[in-house]
């Protein structure tokens, strides 16, 4: 039986298991993309400049930029399960090679290449899992389901924040890289066991091959808003560990626990934002609220850090929760608007634009931190959400 564009032959329990498996697949990519940042303090203490260590940390994102659109094109033609199996198998291989290279004392450029390759082969998971949510869940549950799927990003930061710096401190960088391999193996196993391609509706005259980018500016504006909102997100994801450990002299374990706890709450915040959008019947209005709150909190974080207030840590926690709340809303809106024959490419363009912005701004933020301190960097990161506030489009007409 089909209702609201969703096949109900599979039980609700099966759909949630598929969702959990797609969450784990996306988690493998997030751990790789965000986890290297937790090696920055150790690399910095060993003599590497903050900017050089930041460039290494962005290597997976550069790889993702290179291949995400290609993976999206493949998803639209091949389907989710086969692409995920291929992508995660290659992710296991490349992360294993990076672990081996680190253990052998390979030079920095070799590690960069390994991380670049890992990002390049892992980048299918975000688009594939987004398509799975829209394919398996009715419209009135998609915001909530996508919020759960989008937990992969803060949970990935939390998992790596709790493990990578502590393991690197005790056993060296190789142990930190091994975390990415373990998560990739688990994701591959879950995908092989549980993920099933969602059914797609039969082609209609209105959506058969129609390019959604020609229907108006909605998708372009959502991409632009997301690029602007990812800037404070990357500032916090990348530099909070160093801010706590170097700027505020927290021990690695204490900093890792703080980051992990913050990201767990942020993950729950994504679910709340998704549920809020389902109840409100809007994806865009909640994004406006998120943009305004992000600008305010980044400004307050800059001010409290500038005066050395202990409240800065609490403000950082609040900001870390807010700045990630928009991602699931934008993802859901793009997949719904683009439809099943373009959602792979639409989500790939969304991811690629964010990866490009992330890879570009992280070294720039590092330069500001190195020259002027964290407070100035946080203050500058309050500007993009203000710009985004004026770009958020209206919700489009419902397309199911």
C-alpha cells in the first residue's frame, strides 16, 4: 500500500532500522571529515603551525568536494544500496591505508593524500541517506526523520572528540586515525545487512527528468543560506577543541568530554528542529529563527571570550547546538523540492557547496585566530548568519 508517496509494505520498525543504518553510514563520513581536527592540538605542540594543521584537517573535505556531485549523479541512476556498499567498501580501504601510513611514519603529504582519498570515496553517504529518508517516510514525518539522520554530524564530532584526542595523546596519531576505520567497518556491515532502496513513484509529466533548478531560485537560495550558516558551524567544530585545550588550558580528556556532551545535545536539537518543522508545516521559517539565533550567539561568544569570562564556555555550548540545527531542515527541503529523479544531484550540490565553504574558511579562520585571537574569529563568524537571514526563501508549494 502507498500513502503520501511512501510504500507501507515495510513495517514502521523496518523503516526506522533502515534510518538507523543510514545514520551510521553518514556517521562514517562525518567522523572522517571532522575527526582530524582533534589532532590539531597535538600537531601544534609538536611544532606544526595552526594553519598547516588546519590544512591537513580539511583534506577529507577537499576530497568530498571533488566527488560528491559524481556520487549524486550515480545515486539518481543506480540507487542507494549499491552506491553505499561501494562507497563504504572504498572508505574502509582508504582509511586502513591511512592508518598504515601513519604507523609507518609517512610524511604529512602522504597522510593528506590518504585523507583526501578517504573523503573522496566516502562522500556518497550524505546524499544517499537523505534520499532514503524522503523515500521511506511520509511528508509529515520527514523533518523528524531527517533530524535523526542529521544527528550523524554532531554525533560524529562527539565520537571523535571523545576518542581521537585521548588516543592520540596516549598512543599517537595512528590510534586517532584508527577510529575512522572502526566506524567505517561498522557502517559497511550495517548497510550490507539492513539498507534497502526506497520505492520511487512512477514518473509523471511534472517531474520526469525536469530540472528543479529551472523552476525558480528556491534551491539556489537554500544552498546559499546553508553555505553562510556552515561558517560558524565549522569555526566551532574545528577550533573549539584547540580553544579549550590551548586557549583555556583544559586537559584533553576534559575537553573531549565537553565537546562530546555538547554534540550529543546538538544532535537532539536537530531532532527537535525537524519535529518543529513538521508541526509548523514549514522548513524555511525555522531556518530564519536559527540564522538569527546563530548570529546573536556568535557575537555573545566573541564578547565573553574577549573579556575572559567563564560564561564563554556555556555560550559556546549554546552556539554549538544552534549552528547545526538548520542542516536537516535544508536537506529535507531540497530533497522534497527536487524529487526522486534529482534529489541525488540536489543534495550533492548542497554538500559540495558546504564542503567548499568549509575547506576555504577553516584556514582563513585559523589565520585570524593566530593573528588576533579567538574572540575576533568568533565575532567575524557572526556576520554570515546575518546575511543568510535575508536570503532564506519562502516555503514552496507542497510537492509531497
